[in-house]
C-alpha cells in the first residue's frame, strides 16, 4: 500500500507498511507460534485476511486548527496537528463526508478544542459506515452542551449535502483528558442505530457500543466461529464479553440456549434487537460484568465463548472455568499475549484448533480464534 503521509514522515501508525502483506502475515504467524510454543496445537488453520487498504468502516478524527480552517486527524506528541482525511485505510466513500464537514464546522460555529489552552468546543468527529447500505453514523464529541442548539440549527444543511448520514449525535465529554467520549449522548435523528449485516445476520451499531473496524475480516471471524460451533455437540452456550452479539447471533440455532453478557447497555440493546429480528427466542442478553456473571453461576453450559478486551479474561475467570470445566471454550482474542497467558491458566484444556485473523494490516496487531477442548 502506498501512503503519502507515511512517505513524508507525517504518520507512522502503519509501521509495517513497507513490508509486503504476505511478509506481514508470516511475521504474525511466527509471533503466534512463539506465544503458543510448548502448548500442543491440534490444527493450525490458514490465516484469514482482507483488503490491504480502504477497509476501515470507522474514522476517529481529532479536530484541531481554527473554526475557519479545521484539521481532521490526529495530534503528534508535541501537539502539532496532522490532517488524515486522505489516509488510504479509509474507503473512498469517506472523502465527500470529510470535505463537507470542514465548511460545516465553520457554518455551525464549532470552535475546535485547543488542548494546550483548554478552550474550544469540538474535540472529535467519529464516523462509522455500514457495509449493508452505505448508511453512516456521525458523532460530534463536544466539551459541553453550550453549542448543542447551534449545531442542531445548522444540521439541515449538512444532511442535504450528505443524505447517507442516518444517525447523527453529539457526545458530551467535559474532561480535559485524552478520552474519546463521555457518558451523555444527544440524538439529532430519529434513528438511533445503524443497520449492518454480516453473513446474513442482522447487526446494529449504536453510539458507545464496540464494533469491529474491519468488516471483511470480522465477517470471516464470525463465520468461522459459527462453523466451529456447529461442529460441536452443544445445546447451551455462554457468549461472554459479547459486544453487539456478533458471535452469539452467528452461532445460535433455534434449538440452542444462549446467554450473552456484556457490560455496555448500548451493545446489549443492539444484540437484543438482532435476536428479535432473527426470531431466536432462546437467546438472552444482559448488561452485566462478564466475570462477575460467570463466577456467580452454580453450573456452566457445554460451551463458553469469550471475546475479552486486550487485558484478557484474567485469573479469576480462568480459575472458575478450570473448576467448572465446560467441555469446550472458544477464545477470541485481540491480544495473543494475554490469550496465551490465560490458556496457561487453563491447564485442564488442550488447543484443538487455532486461526489468525489479520484485522489490522500494516501493524503488528492481529486477532486469534482458538478452540479449547477439555482434556480427558
């Protein structure tokens, strides 16, 4: 992939960009083999990858500069801004949105937030696109509520320019820290969720709910999990750290009993809506802490699927699973280092199958799906 920003030394986010994708993939597989060294693996599945550019469905842009000439992108460590609207990781469909947003910021009088001076209102612009129909969700992250009515009054012009904007909100983030969003969300549209669909499974994206940023590889990840689960003698499963329900909704059948647990109420609202659309009545999604939920249960199903954040599932949940000994554990990880540590804390299990998913080309990051089977 060619990137003018990288060539000019202005952005180094894609640290592996000079390596061919095949070489990047080999390096990631080598890293994963090293992390699982000493743990016998029944089957190493071929890695899954997608496009090397234009694959992101989300842009998180720091807004800097002036109200007349805003910059959308990032801030370097020394505080200097960098415009990233031409980043090749974004699809071409983002370009007209960025182009319309720059004059709109001036039209709405949204002064970019100045970190050094702690002044201004507009901190971030968060843009998400659905692969289903090209619909988009746009979120303005503001320091306060002071400009809400001003923003609301200016929005008809933006909506006329960009009819693909289905969901528009303002998020209020008053803290002077590098925190992307606050708790308060103000909706400017009747629609409060963006419709998506992976592999024939309806999914919903709401503000403040996590959703994968690489749709092609994410769809492959969910489809693979479904294939693995359908090959197991399972009638009851837990989907812990379930997010918007991607794994559980793919794996469930009308006969299967499934419980999905996620700390975010917004994500649970998405998962519940999807289950209703699919007509799956044996699915139950709850907004709870996954570890606290699991360790409070007196029994476990045949299969426990976990998809934790980068910190992993931790020793408490590992100890509980070791004690309760479900027949199968499927571990989806965005940090293979913590996954390997967690698996080491599950001595009663052997690795039946592993597959790497290259969700983040041009970086050292990757995702892994691992099937663990209880030792006989």
